[in-house]
C-alpha cells in the first residue's frame, strides 16, 4: 500500500466502533472453536455407535458424551467471560488516547504459539502479528480487516504489520494501561 498525502480523520466514535468490533471478533472466534470442538469430538462417537450397532447407546457412553459436552460448554462460558465483560464495560470505562513510537514489528512463529503463553490458544492463532511500542509494550493485531470504516486504509493484519515501520508514531487506544487498538499517524489524523 503506497502512502498517500490524504489522511483519514480519526474520531473517538470510530475508535469505539473499532474496539467493539475487536471484542465481537474475539467472541465469534471462541464460539466457532467451541462449536467445532463439539462437532468434532462429541458427534463422531454417537454417529459411529449408531452406524455399527442397531441398539441404543449404552448409558455409560451416553453419560461420558454428556459430561464431555458439559465440560466444553462450561469452558466456553469461562473463555467468553473476558471479552463479553470488556465489551459491556467499554461504555463505563472508556479509553484513553496516547501516542507512542513503534520499536519492533514481527509475526508469531509456530514455536511462539506452541508455548501456550497466551490466555487461550485460539486468541494466539487469531492474532499472529504483533507490534511492540516503547512505552506501552506489545500489541497483537487482530486477524482480518482492520480500520473497516476507512475507505483508503482498510487492511488486514498482515498489511498493518507490513505498513508499520520502526520509528513510526502511533495513536494508541488504551484501556487499563493495555493497548486496545493502534493507528499509524502516517495514515490517520486525530480529530480533537
């Protein structure tokens, strides 16, 4: 993407919409993963048993399948707690806008992902690119479209990472001293 002289106007409302979109995308990723896990692990034993035996599923197998499904449902609720709470608290807490300089950008490797140093594996897989800032530290770029409202600078996570050069100044949307979103000052101008 070539740099244009025109910058998009960045407003608090647009930032709020972007932050909400990130939380919604996290919620969708958790739900998709849980549904996939249920379909892949719970349904095959039921289907195989029904195909190879004409009888009803024995109670001990049905109980094991039910317990496993309940464990997946409880785990899903636990993983949903953080993004749902953050989404609901966003209007109360709000966010601050800070400026910081980019000191490093990188893509996560498989060894980074396999260490399980994230609060949830799927979160790591959906945010493979990261930017590191001098004051606020690491920011993991959400996979998919970023800056969806911008006609000129809507780009995917890899585009955000590749377009960000060391030394670039960024606007940071910060919640509880953690980076929620970043905006390159080469592309966006903050409306006061």
